[in-house]
C-alpha cells in the first residue's frame, strides 16, 4: 500500500503488529535499495519504505530538480520485495511551514563529505529524525555506501535517544565494482569509464591494507590522479582514511577499523564510494 500523508501513514502503521523495520530512500530504487529492503524483511515482521527527495539536504537547486523521480517503478519494487507500506509524501506534507527547530550535526556534519556539501548532513539528519517520528520504527536500515551518513544517523539515534536500532547493509556493486547509485543513470558511457576509478582506487587501497594506512592511501592515490587526467576528467573532492564512527582521519599508525572514502565529480554528476577496512 502506498500512502502520501502523515495521517494515513500513522493510521496504517498502527495496524502493523510486531517489529517494524524502516528503509528511508529518495526513490529511483535499484539493487542497493532492494538489498536494504530484503535485510529489513529478514529482521522484522513488517517493512516500511519511504520515498522522499528531501529538499533540505540538497545544496544546489539544479541537483534537486534533476534528481530522478520514478514512483510507480519504486512502488512495484517495494511490493516485489515484500515491503507492505510505502510512504511517499510531498515536500509540503513534510515541511508544511519553515522549520523553527532542526537537527544540528555539528563537527561530524562539517568534515569530509560535509565540507564538500555544507548543510547536507543537517538536512539529512533533520528529515531522518522527522521520518523516525512519523514511522515509529523499531529498526532502520542504511547503506554502507553512504558511510558518513550512517555514522551520523547512529549518533542521531543514540544522542537523541530515538530508540531506533540502526542496521548497516553492505554496498551493492556492478560486476565491475562500480557502486550502484540513483545518480549513475546520468553518466555517459565515457563518464562511467572515468567514474570507475573511484572503486578501482578503493580496491587498490584495500590490497595494501597489510602495509598500513599510508600504504593504502599511496596505492589508491595514483588511480585517482590518472582519472583526473582522463577525458572526461575526474574532479576529485577527497580521498580519506577515516574512523568509521567519527569520520575524523585516522593517524598514520592506526590499528583497528577504518573507512577508505572517496568522492569526486565526473561531468555534472557527483560520485561517492567507500570501503570498510581493518588494520
Ligand atoms: P538514497 O535513495 O540514495 O538516499 O539511498 C537510500 C538508502 O540506500 C541509503 O541508506 C543508502 O546508503 C542506500 N544505498 C544507496 N546505494 C546503495 C548501494 N549501492 N548499496 C547499498 N545501499 C545503498
């Protein structure tokens, strides 16, 4: 069933007995989203999927305007994967008036991806808090693909005692390694070839993990430098080795978990990817 208003959502939500798992999305669903819905389905009696392109987390109006909207296909995918409730509100339903009170993600939202997209994580965290309030889920599923988002949502749930268990799902990739994203449809074949450097750099870094953090960065860097000289070129935003919980960069002698994260732009399309590593 698809609902468009908070009132309808709450009414249908109350009818669901047992544990409810929630999968927030911006639609244009692909295999990555399917993996989230499947994982949710395995962990709870009922699955609620939201499809909402959140204006608050977009910096550029053009990026918001061109974001793909494919609600009929999305609803069909949700039904195929056994999600019984799809919540697809309008922007006016979610934001009936300008917010006076919203979530501040602080330093965690200003570094790495947050430095490239000012305000993005505050907008994301605000809508996630609102959606948690609307859906009242027991668990919520987020992709490892957006590793800093995942880290911030964990802190959101813990710091504000939202009582929602956050579950991470590994990144789903194309056979050649390219991480699935709703934005990939914008890439020309040539841009896709350049964009493949992101995952190739991450895999090159992973191959050097036994030699330590500096070797990982040294192995990944040249792949991205080559892509920056390709036609069309990659405009690299960052390559960092970060603490998966705080997203601060790990020191050179670091032992334990880390995330190798990369972001850049090919043509008009911004791409991000990451790999969790263990030192
Ligand atoms: P989005 O619709 O892009 O906002 O993504 C909705 C959720 O799907 C987020 O938790 C993303 O991290 C997750 N997601 C997006 N792409 C992938 C992927 N390739 N593999 C796994 N999860 C993904």
